[in-house]
C-alpha cells in the first residue's frame, strides 16, 4: 500500500509540474545597433579555376610552383585537379579550341619517358617533370611557356558523378565560364 501511495504521489507531482500556466507579458524590444563598415573581401569557398603559364628550367629544378592567393582557400576535403594545355585546334567556324588533358600525362620521346605531374597542399600547387633521362636534353616545346589549368573543387560540389577528365564539363558543373578563369604568368 505504501508503494502505491508513493507512486500515486509521484504521479500527481509530475502532473502539476508539467502543467503550463498563462503566457506572461511580452518583453521589451531591443535597440538596433549601428550599421558597421563593410569588411574586407572574404575567401572564395566556391570552385575556382586558374590558368598558370610557366617554363621548366634547370634553375627551377624543372618544376613550376604556384601559391594560392589569399582570396582562395583550399580545405582538406577539397579536390585540386591540374590540366595541361595539350594542343590548340580549330572548330568548323575557324575559331581556336583548347585541348586540355588531366594530369599526370606521360610522353614517349626519343630520350625515354617524360611525365608531367603535380602535387598540392592547402597553400600551393607544384607542377614538375619526371623522366628516366636527363631533362636538360628536352626541346623548348616540352618546357617553355607551358600552360596549366588548376581547378579547385570544394568537397560539397563533388557529390554525384562528375567527369573530371573533361575540363568543360567540370567548369560547367562549377558554373565558371572561360571569361572568369584567372590567368597568371609565372616568372
């Protein structure tokens, strides 16, 4: 009997505690703060595409180094892809059309195998040549004024199927037009 009384007492207590009374009066309105000055431009968290042009030499150890500007932040989950301008052709209207290839790219030369490769961190991209022969024997067409397209894909934009081998498909997916591609010439 004592257990039943304790149980009923606890049940009645919970009933009264859980009851809600009438709503109280409305509180005072706060004051609007002063408008602040515009801040500095933020970082780009959307996809970004940058073209860089550089020359591979003995002095730069046959590598091209590009540091991301402060307006572009690369996160650990982002994907950085590099494309090489392989050739330029013409369409049926006589307009030039760039042919891009996703790196790494390997060429078979008379001297041996030459590979254009890259690596990246959150701060930069390094594009470099690897070979099984002396790189100083390369022709200027293989080293001078090479153009590369760096595409930074935020992790959020890589959901679903995306053909990363096609730079045009990738740029369309990111909503970037050819006119919006930043061009940088490295010394």
